[in-house]
């Protein structure tokens, strides 16, 4: 029998901590932008909102791992997960997801507001159920459509502070929505053998390498345009404008390089570059907001 500490460690990995952290980071940026620069967001509410969003995101990722256990077992990248190896039982995993989800819902309902709770629950079901069970195994455009759920954290953060959602918050969602395909396809390209064996219809498997790299580049151009929308709306100034241009050009240039001369090494680098891009872009939003 595995020890309690071992089981907890296994359950922790099923929450996909690094992905959850990135989601909470973008949600916190949304919280800060929802409050005038002259007024700091209330720390207690920020911490409660971040905790509630984290708990529900962790629950969604745990459900995702549980539902995809048979697929994960076929892929080297995910075969080690406790849900795939059976190291943690299905009832234990399901119980963990339930506890995390109920705790997150309680924190948001009692400590934040109802709008944030319902938007977060909508995001939960969009990712854990709609994307995982139906969309991902059905279409090579799965990550494009399913990216809508992953793009929601800035809106959740905004709603937590303002109890409403502004146009700028939805622009931030659009930015993450357009960022998701080139980010995830970079991973799918250098892991394409995994996806071939899994049977999932990922774009590099169904349409090939050249088609995928071209679409990655085109998405980065759309992303660059969308990232400048806060400037056009006069919500952001010169610091953010310069950052968005430089970061967008950097991301697009690397995707163009990949399209011109593909290698798994460069595809792996672009996957990391995409994460750095998003973190720096949202950090620039925060700096511009206060400076």
C-alpha cells in the first residue's frame, strides 16, 4: 500500500501545478487591472479569489487526468501519471477532485462573489467535460475551440474584484485564446509520435508538420494584432505597446523559423518561448497599469 505522503504527492501532480500557477497568475493580473491604479486591490480578496480559482482549476485538471487515464497510458509524456499507472485508485482521485472543487466553490461563494463562482464553474465544465470527453478526441481543431476555457482566468480575476466584466477583460481572454494554438501545437509537434499512438486527432498527426507550422505562424500574427487592442482602446500606454510589439515579433519570428526549417529542438524551444511570452506580456500589462 502506498504511504499517505506518496498518495498526496501523486494527487498533487494530477492538478498540473505549473499550468494551474500560470492560470492563477493571469487571473491576478485581471484582478489588478480591474481596480484603478490609484487604489491597490484588497489583499484579502485577492488571496481568496486566487485560492478559489486555484482549487477549482486543480479539480478540473484532476478530472481531466482521470477521464484521460487510458489515453495518457499510451503516451510517454503522460504514462507516469498516477491516474495512468493506477498508483492511485479511481475513487481516491475522484474524491480528491470533489474535495478540491467543493472547497474552491465555497471560497468563491462566501469569500468573493457569485459571478466569479459561476464563471469559474462554467470554465470547469468547459474544460473537464466538454473539451476532455467530446472535443479533444473528435476534431484536430480541439485545442483551438477548447482554448476558450483555458483563456478565462483574466475574466475570473476581473469579476472577483469588480463583480462585473469589462471589454478589456474579454480582450485579455482573446489574447490567451489566440496564444493557445501555437503554444500547444509546438508541444504536439515534437511529441507527435505520442499522439499517433494515443489515437488523438492532433493537427500534426492529421494534417502534417508543414500545415501545422504555417498555422502556428498565422496565429502568432493574429495574436500580435490582438495584443495591441488594449492600446487601441486607450486602456494601455507606451510601455505595454512596446512590449507587445517586441514580444509578438519575437514569438512570430520563431514560429516562422520553425516553418522554414523544422526541428524538434526548435519546436521544444518555441513551447518554452510561448510560456515566457505570455508571462512577460501580462507582466507588461501590470507595469503599464501602475506606471
